[in-house]
């Protein structure tokens, strides 16, 4: 951020009065330009005893496997966003179920929120951002070729809950790639 | 948003190539300025058989009661953010517990994520954004003077779970104030 989006004056970085952190501030019109974490929504689409994964055609992590997921847009619910991303990346229609996991990737300011989902039929294909899309049995999951910590976490949580016949919500904070912080209470 | 924050050229609104929605686009440097939902984090601070509420000294909903909550900052976890807001608004130190509720207020593009919390001691006071701060027994909650649908939802979820001796995670989508959409599956 170099210029004020309201008046085109060059931006300063300083701590506004009554605040405690440095902000992007316009000294001309007074606007404070806050920067906030962004939300990524996705799902684990299930068809019978298999789940649907996409191999990424885009950076970062080109060529690695992911569940369908992407940035939440304004004016859609998180479930609508997860279904939209599944349509765009895997050309599949799903019914979104319970909330599965939230991975907060703190160092990139992203919150990855994943849902369980049922595929409405066995139709799918690679969307523009996918090299290929395929159904995997649990024993076939490419664990060593997953794109992000949030993908591993959501799939581990998914199968752990399947074993216990539960549908819990799982939370993980990640400060650096692949180095989760301690769970509940450890970071307060 | 009127000017490009990268090059100070006036912004256009159009659908970029390969996209499906109108965006704020700079025709000079090509930057697409995405706008995304923001995350609010908060908690229900508990002390013995009471919970801590704050009466708002700021708009919107000046004079109404809320749990401590505010916008998540970059570079902090959601639990750290909830504890920070409690410190700022109620001058209280808490230990954050399990995730309680997520209310997505779609028409204002805000996701309100609430945690359970324990107060570390019975100390509290009104911060700059609060008129007063007080501990309430369940029977004393000012249900008709709560600031937002997300506050009512998190408190209802909190007490319902207390009755069942559970700590579940509760999700609600709100399209207009006080008119929740149907629960799980109804909006997919
Ligand atoms: Zn300005
Ligand atoms: Zn520009």
C-alpha cells in the first residue's frame, strides 16, 4: 500500500491516536487503512467410500493436492463459498455438511475454514485452477503430496472423526509452515 | 475505494478476465483490489456462576450490552485476539477455552467468532470503548438489550451447552439483522 485509496495522497505508517499498533494512515484525509486476515473456505467432498481431491494448476504449491478451497467472497455464506469453490475447481456439485476444521495460518494472515460435504452425484472434472481431480479411498490419500498444513489437518481430523463416529470441529494455529502452536489455552 | 493504492490512478469497477464478479481494478498498473469479509473475535468470560458483559460506549449500538469482541488483527491468533479485546474493553485477563460460536453476518461481511473463557481473577473495569462492565448471573442477562444477533446466539449456545454439559461449536448465518437463515444444509 503506497497511496490513500480515498484521496491518492502518499500513505504514512504510524500509530494513530488511541491505537496501539502502526497502521497505514493518510495524513491528508485522515483515513486509517486497516489490514485484516482473510478467510479461505473449502470442503472435503465425499462420494461413497472416497473423497475428492484436486491437484493444483496454480502457485503456490503447483502440482500438489488439495481439497477444493479458496478465498471467501463478500455477500456469500461460508458454506456457499465452499460449494462455489468445489464447482470452480472440481466441477462438482456438493451439499455442505458440518464444520470440520479451522487452521489459522498466522504468518500469512489466512484462516482456512473447512466443511464436510456430500457429492450430489459422481460427476467431476478439472476446473481452470486444477491439473486433475480424482476420488481417493482413505488408503490412497497422497499424504506426502498435500499442498498445505490446513489440508493435512482437515483430512486427519476428518478420518479421526470417522473412526469415532463423530463430527467435531477442530482448531489449529500455525505460525510457520508445518509447525503448529500448542492447542487450546497454550497461546492465550 | 476511489484510487489505486499502488499507483494513485482512479479505480474502475469491472469483471477481470477469467473472473466472474465485478472488482475494483486499476487500468494503469493492473492491480485487482479484492474486498473480503472481516473476522471479529471475542469471548464469554466466566467467573464462578457469572459471565462478564460490556455496555458499548461506541456506535453502532451505543448503550447496548456485548461480550468483549473486536476485529482480528494481522499476526495474532484468534484466541490471542479474543484475549486482547477482553483486556482492552473490560480490563480483564482471561484464559481462552474452546470455540463456542461463529455468526456470519453476511450483509455486513463480518464473521463473529466467539470462544469460551475463564477469568484469571475477579478484576475488571470499563475500557475506553465501554460505558460499564459487569458480571451477570444467567437469570440477570439483559436479553433485550444485547447489541448484535451474534451476541444473543453465543450466549444462548453457551447456556444450552452448560445444561447439556457439552462444549459444542455452533454456526449461524445472518443475512439481515435478527433474521437468521435456516441451519446446516439449508443454504448450500
Ligand atoms: Zn487520504
Ligand atoms: Zn494502479
